[in-house]
């Protein structure tokens, strides 16, 4: 194949349906530039395509242009002037890219070609996508086409298939009933075409229930739908044996829980609903609504795997960085500056003094190494600063910045690397750690930042004025709200809750205040939730909060040291006790990382944190 020949056949041109069908019949991956008659194909990318074609020189890679005006199958693209590239494998749409973004186009071509080869050469499954920007029209018109899903893969549905969108609502998810409900759904003969977990913001919940905006109880509905994660399921009946929308509505029963219990005791809402609007599950009312709801949960074409955002973001990842004790003491600020300047986001951080046992556990794959004793000593001589760093390709970038792990080599070969620059006198071991691979990163991150639950309370002084703001902040900071109730605490509960302070002079005032009006009690969940929520609240005394952590909730909202707006458990142990005493249930989290328990350290930290060395908590609530 000469370059000249390639040039002449670079893009096959299709201007009518017949030619288009020929394009689709081509074996391999075809990258199609869809264009409008009046503006012609995208010239900006031609040299790029030629370059890629020359570099890859692959018989399975083809390029085509398609004029939307003349091709019926592309009528949905008529009148859209943004450059659009469609990727077809075996005649099926496998990717969409809008905009002439050359690097992204190149990445997608390489990526999609590799996928198509897996399909053709190794019998892999082809992931078909829907161009969601057009999906709604298609679905409404054709009564079902292809469904796709943001999480576990793409499921194609024959055009004739009837489907519905089912939601297991936050109330049932929070009670830990989702799995049981899903089993019942499957037992009842529904086919789950797609599933995913979503936490709706308040605004999204409003949009979702727009049609009920004028009904009584709308606000409660919005609150309940945005109070935590929901499970979204796309359901159908196998072989189209019955209409999925109707079958699901029958299965869940009447919206009003009392009515469901009376008339349809076997229905899901009778079994799992508690009281309106907490009726556990949702279903689309009809096929049109199912189409709208599908588009609602998957609104952005790029949220479909295999399309643009996927390619852009697939490499956004996290890595664990450690600054060992000596450097954490001497060079912390300078190292953090380097990290931030290099495009990393500091997603989580905590300072922790590891016991020898914990350090051994963390480095268990290194115990046999000659330098292990030195490493152990280096790790346990004081507080380590643990950081979760996020950016695309984080693992590789951080490793590159660190340089060789052997200090002498680092200094000789790469004197500019962080390990060479921030070595510590008197320590033969380098001062900085980074995960080796994304897999190792996820294990190491959960070692230092296990998922925890904590009890949070919006106290009576803040409920009326600041509740929404605080809830929004909780979500923005990445906490999941697992339970939420607004209630007036009884004297007995308040006394029990603060029993550790019963000898304090302010105790009776405190109990009085806590019973003076309703509180919002919540179970929050996040990695390192106990410390994270305490850092979000800030110091007990708002004057101190204003001086030291001006962004914290108490700095912004609290009235005084008594009426300080929010509460958070002070340790993991207290969190479990408080959740038990308020919600009467143990925490839903079984922390597997309890084996390498950081609890002792956390308690020490708690004392420091609550005492006068507030600075020792590295997490200034930003
Ligand atoms: P919380 O336990 O409510 O999350 P905290 O852990 O920051 O707050 P604690 O020392 O446990 O603070 O005190 C419990 C609560 O008692 C405080 O949040 C505050 O409402 C009240 N309190 C603490 N110190 C005083 C004080 N000196 N005068 C009045 N009230 C106080
Ligand atoms: Mg406390």
C-alpha cells in the first residue's frame, strides 16, 4: 500500500441510504464524519486521519463521510452543525464524539479499533451505545431501541422491546433493603437490562417529579428523593411476554403505602414502604415517561461508556501518597505546593501515627526486603501524612514526580525528582511513597481512608435557617446521607447522648438547648467520614472556628459555643454508639480494614483535635 493510494481512498463518501448501508457492511471499525450538505465534511481533521491511518496501517480501520441530508438513517443529525464523528463496529454504533478535538479523536480511534479487534479476533462482546442526545426521540418513535447504562456495561435491546425505569428510592436503600428488593424483582420474572446508583440533588429531584410540583407533599417528596443514593433499574419482561411498564406498576402497588397495605399486601410498596412519601420504589407511568426517565438518568451522550467523556475521563484516577514523618515535619508545605502545582487535586488527607503492627500490615509485601527494618523505623517515628491525589493518570504521574526509590540513585540520576529533593537527614529511606498501580492504589487508599459512617446532627439553632445549606454542603463534600430524620429529641435522649459531659457546668444548658426544638439527625457515609465531618464542622467554639477555620460550618453559622449548629461523632466508637442510640441500629458498615485498625490512632487524634492542638489535624476545612 503506497501513501498515494491511501490518500485517494482515505474517506469513503456516502450521500444516500444505499451507500450508507455499504459503509455499515464494512468489516472492522469505521469512523464516520457526519456532515450537513451546506457545510461539507470536517476539513480540520483530514490530515490527522491521514496520519493515524499511516501510523496504524490497519486493514480493519476505515474512514467515511456521510451527508445527513441524503441518508434517512441519519435524519436525526440533520441541521446540527457541530462536527460529529460516529464510530461503527460491525454496522453498530459503538462511540460518538462531538467537536473536532484532535487528541481525543485520535485516542478514541485507537481505543475503538482495539475493542473491535477484540470482538473480531477473540470473540469479545461488542459494546453498542446510543447517541443519547438523540436517544429520546428514537425511543419515543420506535418504542424502544437500544439502552445503555453508565455503570456496568451496555445492554442492547431489540427495537420492539418494552421497558420501564424502576427506582429503589433512598429510604429503602438507606434501610439496606435494595438487594432484597432486587432479588424479588428477579424472582418475579423481570429482566434487569441496566442498573446504576445515583444520588439526586434537590434540583434534580424537583425536575424528576416536575409533574407533581403542584401536588401536596411535593417538598417532602423532593427531600426524600434527594436524601441519599437510589438504585436505578431498567426493566423488561423476557421475550416481551408482557408490557414491562404495566407489569412493574402492578408489582409495586399503589403509591399510598396505607392503601397498598390494604388492597395489595403482597406488593413491594406494602412490604417496603413506611409512610407516604417513603414508599420505597418508583415506576414509570407509561412508555413515554419511561423514555423521558431513561433520558433523565442518562442525559449526556458522553455518560455512555465508549463515547467522548469516557475517553476523556477514563484515566482520571486516584493514587495514595505518603509523606513520611521527617519530611512531614520539615517539608510538608513545600511538597504540598509541588503536588497542587502539578495538577493534582488533594481529595483526602489525614495525619496518622502508625503502630509498628500497622506499618507491617501496610508494607506486608516488603517484609522480606533487606531494608525493611529501616523502612519500618522511618514509617513509625512520628505522624505520617497520607494523601489521596486525583487527576488523570494519577498513579503514573505521581510515580514520575517521585523518581527512583533508591535515594542514591535518585540523587545521581534525577536530582530534580521529589525523592532527591526532600530526603531527610538521618533517614536512609526516601520520604515519599506512591502506589505502584491503580489496583494497589485502591487497596492503599482504603487502608488509610476506610469507608465509615458517622452521626451528624443539625442542632435546633440551625434547623430553620440553615438546614438546606448544610445538607447541600454535605453532598458537595461527597458524603452520602444514609439516614435522615427531623425530630424533637427527648430530654432522656439528649442526656444520654451527651452523657460524657454530665459533670460539665454547661450540661443542663446543653440538654435544655438540644430539646428546645427539632434537630435533623443523619447517618453520613464517606471514606474517613468521622474525621472528615468533624473537619467540616470546625472547632466547638465559633470564635476559634472563625479565627482558625473560617470556611468551616461553625465559623459561618454558629451563634456561640453552646448553640453551635452541628454535631459530629468524635470517634468511630462514639459514631457506632450514637447511631445505635438515635436510630436503634448498628452501622451498616463492616469495615474490613478493621483488621489493620487505625482506631487507636484515631482516638489519639480525636484528643488532639478536641484539645488545644487543633492544627495537628491536617485537614483545614477548605
Ligand atoms: P458535639 O459533641 O456537639 O459535636 P464537640 O464535640 O465539638 O461538639 P463537645 O466538647 O463534645 O464539643 O461539647 C458538646 C457540646 O456542648 C458542644 O457542641 C456545645 O454545644 C456544648 N458546649 C461545649 N462547651 C461548652 C461551653 N463551654 N459552654 C457552653 N456549651 C458548651
Ligand atoms: Mg463531642
